[in-house]
């Protein structure tokens, strides 16, 4: 059984960490909280390219630092503020004990995503990590899911993709013939996108639900 899981805003709370960092960063510049709100919006939950956001930051605040230096700040300074809900590692551990092979499949920069995994101690809970920059492809490309399945020695048709992004994680996982679990974080599902196999509020709830679902199937005579 194959379980592929997204990293940001699925296993880890990227949104809260970046928002906390943005408020501290803006205050360190002597700027009002409205500028922190601008930065959080401009970040687009991490989907705005870092070079583009760094340039906007430089222009808005009249900063002397170069774009490359600001990119590094945007990539790394909020990582230490990242947290993981306590039920999440428990759910991952129980999934492995139930026989699931687990892989993290994440878009992003290799150094940054690796640092997040190390900071939160996720390595003992997963069997492989596939990062888009490292493999030269990114979600929702179905090939990145196939690559993860190959690393895990599993079959995509017997697997799940769990994540928070309707397109990158859910549509991408579906295109790779995976069943899908959406981590809603209280959001409404977009009507124009075909729905996931199941939906829960948190990653732990999704993982627990699919473990129970699998166990139920095995009980059927």
C-alpha cells in the first residue's frame, strides 16, 4: 500500500509560520502591520515565485539588499517557525505499522524543503522524499507521482495522494491514477474541480480515515 503526502500545509503548517515571520520582519523594518498583510497576500501561500516576491519586497520597502539575498531570506527564515500538529506523526507512524509505504512528494527548492523535513524530524516517519527541484518535474505532473511510487516499490493503482492543493495534489494525484485525500484546512472545495476520494480537515484525519478504510476492505469476506 502506497501513501504519498504533500509537505507544506499538509504535514507542516507553512501558512502560520510565514505569517508569523512576515509580521516580525516588517516590524523589524519599522513598518506598520498593514505591510505584513501585504506581504502575506503577495506570498500567495508560497506559490508566488521567490524572485518575484523578493523584487516586490525590495521595491515596496526600498531595501538595499539584493534580490538574491532577499530570496534566501524568504526561503529560509520562516522554516524555524514551522510546526507540525501532534497527531500528524502519530498518524504517519500508525500508517507504517499498518504496512503503508510513505513518501513525501513536494514542490519547492531542494535545500529549503530538506531543511523543513530535518527541522520537524519527519525522516523517521517516511520511506522516501521526492522534491520537485531535485527531480526536474513538479506537481501536478503525473510523472512525479510515478517516480515516487518507483522509489517506494509500489503500485500507483493501490495508492493514495494526500495534500491540501486541489490542483497540484488532488488533480495531479488523480491523473496518476491515485486515490486522493484532501486536507481542507476549513476551506471549501472549488466547484470547477472534480472532488477528491475523501476530505478531512487535517492530514492526520485524512491518514487515519484511509487506514480505517483499508482495514475495512480487508475485513470484507
